[in-house]
C-alpha cells in the first residue's frame, strides 16, 4: 500500500517534486499494477456517482488533469491527497483500497 503514496507532493495534489515519480518510475511492475488498480477504483467511485473528473477534482480540491493521471495509474498520492479523495466521496479512507466486493485491491 505504501507504494501508492508519494511523500513529496503538495497538499493540493499538484506539482512534481524530486520525490514524486510517475508510474514509469515506480519500483517495478508490481507498483505500476497497484497504481493502475487504485486508479481504477477511483474511477469506479467517481462514475458510480455520475461525476466528471472535473467535479471530483473540485470536490477534492485537486486539478482535473491530476485526477485523470491518478485514474490512469500515472500518479500516486500522498496521505493528504487520499484524505481529500475520501472526503470528496464521503467514505472512510480505507474504502479507497477495496474493490466493489470489499476485497483489498492488489
């Protein structure tokens, strides 16, 4: 789960830092797979509410393009970004890491 987090990103979910890495720079294929699985979970939560990426971004205080990058598994989030997404969806933060059947995402 820690591979999903990026310690260096600002609280708004934007801006690259030297500690921030796109999925291509992640620790390996397993990390890229985790980012993609997490991104799919975010997209499913968003679509199930009938929201656009822009609507989610506004609700979470993030930029629309950043939300798209997260959904595609190209960017990870720090803890503050995870809290913002959970708050936008009005769910416990742990629910960001489970599939629709309640199983942990890989």
